[in-house]
């Protein structure tokens, strides 16, 4: 018996024929629900996929390079250096930065330093009463040299440990006010930005087609009158970032120059233009104003008339400008992206197959329609005869 049943089942599977059955239900509630589901699917595809996500478009991220060139001169007259003209090689440090440039705005110079011995700057750990308070060869993290083991007179009332260092030592407790190079706000910088989107073989630069040499010699960026000019006045950028240049120049800071290249290549190439914005990037929290601004030290070395190596130490305050380029380009592609985003598996099977046209959902075999009103079944008949099982 078991073998006969097994053979019978195999024959049924081998020679059985299946066909799709479609029920037409004449019910207003069910019909309204069906049309509502269709409407929701169409709205999802049209509004969310096509309009919000723009699934009909392919995208690519920007690759860019930036170069800058600052111009300007400043005349200063101080008791330490006298009359001095500052030009680009002196106040732009380093001459070429990686997507950034630094402009000197304030300095504390210490001229005539040589390798010698001198009293350390007074502090809790450097003040002394006798040589026993100083340890030969010891260095302090915040000190300026190596202790010699001697306690020497710093002033009429204060003694400090003697150090071997570049003397005289720097005293940076008093910052020049107003900033020595505050006129740097009138300097200009030319920013050249080249971008490309490799996926679409698209290249462009911020020097647009209408920009020529004559235009560059006379234009300065202005959001209303000249928004495409690549030459920017430093003071204008700081003002647009919501800062006062004269205040920021005292201790320095960091300004971000943002270049936005979001483009839609479905439109002509001339509509793909950069948009500029500016913001201060370093911390300026008045409640936590520890180590404010931006500064560093560098030195100029030379030989004096006795052929002794001498240097001028400069503590430099200034503004660093970081050029940050970002963007996304999009272009129309095939409808394959839309079909991927409207995959029935992602919609939990609620997507109408006829809308998507996905194979396997629409019958390619013979379809049979039954009216629920005319469909009657005898208790003796098996439901499998009508394709329900």
C-alpha cells in the first residue's frame, strides 16, 4: 500500500497542472481598500522615491583641490623694530598650506637672543632664595631652559633659578593692543578651486566661464553684487562669520570657508555654480575661555657682528582660514533604481505587482475568473478543485 500511495503522489506531481485563480469580489468596502492600497503605493513611488529620495538619479561625491594666494602690505612702527613693512612672505605662514592659509595679525617679538645664561621667568616653581632651591640639569615643562643650579637676581625684589637658554627670555604676558597687524582685514585672497565628479566625467572650477583677467583685477566677493568673484577680503569673511576682525586679530582664531558644489546635471552645466559661506570654527565660549585664539612661535636666525648665532623669536597670533569643499552631484539614470527601492520585500509584500511589473507576480498562464456570487460549492466537493489548496 505504501508503494502504491507513493507512486500515486509522484504521478500527481508529475502530471498535475496548476493555474492562477482570480476572484472578483463585488464589495464596495473591499474595493475601496484595494484602491486605497494602490493609491498609497503610487504616492510612495511618486512622492517619497521620486521626489524626496530622487531615486531616478544617480549620485557622486565631489573630489577637489584648492590653492590660495594672499595679497597686501602693512606698515608698522614699534619701539622694538622701528619702521617695518610687512609683505606676503612675512605674514603668510607657511607660504603654501593644504586647503588652508594663515595670516599673521599680532606678534610678540623677542630680538637678539643668543645661547647664554639668564634668570628664569618668575613662577611658583622657579622662584628661589638660595642655590639649594635650584637643581642643576633640571627642566620644567613650562620653563625656558635647563637650570644651572644657581639662584640669581631677576629684579630688585625677586630671585629665580638661572637657566641655560636662548637669552633674553620671552615675556608674553602683555599682548599688543590693538593688534599690531590689524590692518590685515583689508588683505585679499584669491581662492582657486577645481572639482570633479569621476562617475559622470564632470569637471569644473570656481573661476566660471565669464571670469577673465580684467574681471579678476577689479572684483571682490560680495554676496549681492558679485557672488561669483573668487577674490575675498579677509575682513569681509570674518564679518560674515559673525565676528569682529579687530577683536579676533588680538589672539587669533580659525575661520571656515565653505564651498558648496551641490549640482543637478539634469540641468545645463552653467547652473552648476559654487556657493560660499563662512563660520568661526574654534571655540569661543566665554564660560570656558581657556587657551583662546590661535598662536605659535617661530624664529629668524642670523649671525651678529661677533659671528655668534643670534635669533629673533616671534610669538605669532593670527587667523587660520580653512577651505572646506563639499557637494553631491546627481543625474537622471534608468528606472532600475526606482524598481530597486520599491522592491516588494522591502514593502512587506504590500506592493501591487502590476505596478512594479515584477516577474512572477502577474500570471502568464491561463487565468480563471469567478464571481463570488455565482461560486457555489457542494460539501462533497474538495476545495482543491477550485485551486484554493
